[in-house]
C-alpha cells in the first residue's frame, strides 16, 4: 500500500479511530497497530510478511540471548547470527543476481564461460529499510546501549510500524521502541502539526515530484542527443528526488503524529548546505547517521590516521551507494560522494583556519550533488553514455524554455517555504503564522493535491530500495 492512493486514505481513516479507542489498553493498542501494519505491507504481497517476521524473530531471540549471555564470545556469536540472518536475506533478494550477472559479463569479456543461474527473485518492498532497522536494534543490544525487548508485540511493532515501514525514516530502538512502551497522548498541537505535515507532504509528492517526473523520464533515455535536455533533466530530477523522498518522510511523520508517535526528521533543507559533509547531515539523516554509527565508526572512523579516514569515507559511501540499489551507477554515485568527502576533509585539514566564501562552498557542494544525481538516475551504461555525449550538442529550443519554466514553477513553492523555514530556523515555521494565513496556506495546498491527485501515477522513488 502506498501513501498516495485511495486505498491508503481509506485504510488510515479506519485505523485512526479504532487506534484511539484502544488508548487505555497499551498492549492491545500496539497489537492493533501491528495488525494494521501487516495489512499495510501485505496489501502488496502478503507472502513477504513471512520474510520480514522471520528475520525480525531471529533478531528478537538473539537480542534476548545476548542480554543473558555469560561470556563475551557467546554475545558475539549471537550478534553474528543476527547479522548473518539479515545480510543473507538482503544479499539473496537484492544483490545475488547483480553480482552473478556482473561476473558473467566479466567472464564473457575474458572469454571464460561461467554457468551460474540467476535467481530472478522479486525484490521485497522496503527490505533495505527494515533490515537496517533490525540490525541497529541487535547492535545496540550487543553494545549494551539498549536493553533487549521482552514484549514481542512491542518489538515487532517497532520493526514494521506502517508509517515508516517501506521507505523510512530508519528508526532507532532508543527512539521509537521506547515510545511504544508508554501511553501516547495526541494533543491539539500534535493534530495541527500533523495537518501541516500531511498537506505539505502530499503537495510535494503530487504537485512537484510527480509533475516533474514525465520530464525527467524524457530526459533520461537511451538515444538522448540534446545536451540541454540532459542538463535540465538532471536539474528536474534534483528537485524531483528531494521532493519525492522528503514527501514520504514528512507524510510518515504526520501520520505518526496522529498515532501519538514522533518520527525523526529525515531531511533538513539539504540544498542549503555549504559543504558535502553538511549535506550528509541534512540529507536522508536516518541513513547517513546509520552509516556513521554502524559502519564508518566500525571501520575505524577517523581514529586510525588521515589515510585510513579517507579510505573509510570512501568505503562507507560505496556501501551506501549499494544500499540504494544493485547497479553500478549506484556504486559510481557512492564513489563520487566518498571521494569528494575525502578530498573535502583533506582540504579542511590542509588549509585549517582558512575560510572560504559561503557562496563558493554552496556552489561547489551543489555541483557535486548535481553530477551525482545524474549518475544516480542513469539506469544503464547506454543511458549514461548517451546522456553524457549529448552534452556536445547544446542548442537551445522552445522545448527547453518550456522545460525550464516547468522546473521553476514547480520549485517556486518549495523554495518559498524552505526559505521561510530557514529564516525562522524552524521546520515547522508555517505553524507560527497567523491562523487565517496558516489556514489559507493549508487550503491552497490541499486544493492543489485534490486537483493533481493520481494525475501522474508515479510510485515513490525510494520504494525500490
């Protein structure tokens, strides 16, 4: 089930009142939320519920065992069992065919015949998100940063709570599981916040991201010969992917608010960043902090000298690229970000004490991000070659004028709201407006959503990860 569907709207309208009728019985309320989450996920394919619950059950019992273990070796063995369970499932369903196909292609070029069959399995929706969430739980218990949860209902609800289930944000046990152990109260302020988040999130998806999606599809195609289509198409995708993914995270936060739960902010105006490091503090925050805490630090972080730090940055971002998908363009995207982060860190240490103009920092950061989105969107080597070679042909036409106009008109409301938020230093700054102004703004957003709802049938981009 997807947020921008009539099925979800009907589902949420039924779930919400029943959920609050059960507010006096915490465990029963959690059980109902767990059942609703199963319906939400099973709407796509109920058989994959067994996969999700199977890996989560291994983590549940492994965590209990780690807490009771009498020796460090026993705790480590149980952690390895948990990691092996999650990573094996992730590898089989997401990466096996990619690596085998790559090996077969390499063998053909070398004249070596390899006979390894492909699995051709369906990629379960949200597998990367709930796998990383389960891993964070197991590792936190192993590190004794969080106590193993004994209530299976609370634990499984933490894993598959429907607002964040298929596209995040990736929740930490110390944040979400703790909330599930206490009674939730929804205040009038929470409802007002939720209304804004839902209206703004749906507007970003229906009126901005999906409105730009057809232009992006036209630009990124094999056989592309117009350099301006490639440049403007990448610009459109830069706006589309941010509004699309941010929309999901904002809608998830708004839905969570109505359930008495608070999810973390996943985006904090990343296109205002003055450095690449700052960009990753603002973009997909739940993933970037996960990679930092469970991968970068585990590799040694910056504790083993400058050279090893640069290698760790590169390895972390390459694996972060692979997290997004089993394709070489995602690897290249990770290499670009990892290499640029390493160079940025080297330059910062080499020229310590020297400041650079904010405009230079912003322009340099956005140039790297812009090129990386081109890599991210290219779905094949042929598409990458064609769009790159098209840059030889930069002849402006009226079609390019119309495309630029579409990008500017779609982006204008986003820029306006984000500048206002930035000036106020508050992502919920619209709630501080006078009531008539705020009500009028929400009404305009909802009217736009009503007009554009399902006009373009594009799924959320991050569903594929």
